């Protein structure tokens, strides 16, 4: 199936006014934050030319989409959870922490979200019983209803847009961090487990940016 607004339209037809597409970046990295992109859309029938799943685009193509995406939909946000937060609460709770921060940013812009389209098979956004990270964010409002879309970043225009803005912002964070710790090569590997990154961890040990609760290589 090709990229479309079909899933968004189904929710609009069901009564939702604002639908938010959500996707994450950095879940499998060894260093740096996990980042969650959110793009809020009211009823529309088009999206920026060239939009696709961020993994299918070059860095240059993703960056070129940022300006067109600034006028797609009614709001955009990227929420982050740091490596130390991932270590403290685990990756699933950290994903939700980043997602809730993104929803809070949209709410701060006056955007009332009626429904969410979330990429993947597991709803990590909806609050579970006995929330693991309540100490991080006291204002933990209930999340809107979530619809899961398998491979949604290649099917839903709002999720694809979310994947692009999250990827571009997280890449910029890791490129800036490269200046502090150049031996890890984050400008190229963005904190993922490239062989040169693993070798640098063995040689220098983990940095404050690393997820030390993960199975990092040792010397």
C-alpha cells in the first residue's frame, strides 16, 4: 500500500477533529535519547511532495522536507527521553515519557488531540497501571485513544511526517554531541551500534550519553 491519509480519514469520519501521527526514533541506539515525533492533522487531502518513511529517505531529503512539513497539519512536536531516563525506567516507559512530553508541547500550543495513530504493534503510549515514570512528569494527563498501524510510517502521511521530524531532530542532537565525544563517531552512527562505535566504547568506556543499563561492550 502507498502513503495516504486513509487511516486519518477514517478517524475524521468517526468524529475526530485532530488526529496525531506518532513515530519514534532511537529506540535501538546505544547512546543518546529516544525521540518521539508527533504531527497533528485536521481534515486535509494532501501532504508534502516526497514525504515517505524517514528510513527510506536520505539525510538530505529528510532535511529538505522540514520546511514543507512546517505547514503540514496544525502542529508538530518532538519529545525526548534521555539516556539516564532510559536507564532509570526502561525503554518502554521512556518512550511513553517522550511521547507524553510531545503531547504536552502540542497542548501548550492549544492543540486538543482527539485521536492518535501510532506506528507499530505495541501501544507504549497509553498509561499502564502503576505508571513507572510518574516521578518524572507530575502532570500525567490521560492519553487520547490510540490506533496502532503496522508499518504506519509507510502508510499514514501523519506518521511518516512524524518519523521525519523526529529523525532530523535526533540526528542533530547526536551530531552536536559528537563535538563533545568525537571518538564515538556519533556524527555518522548517531549512537547506534556500528563496529567503530563499539570499539570506541571498549577503548574509552561509556560516556554520560550512553545507556549504561544496556549490554555495552567491555574491554
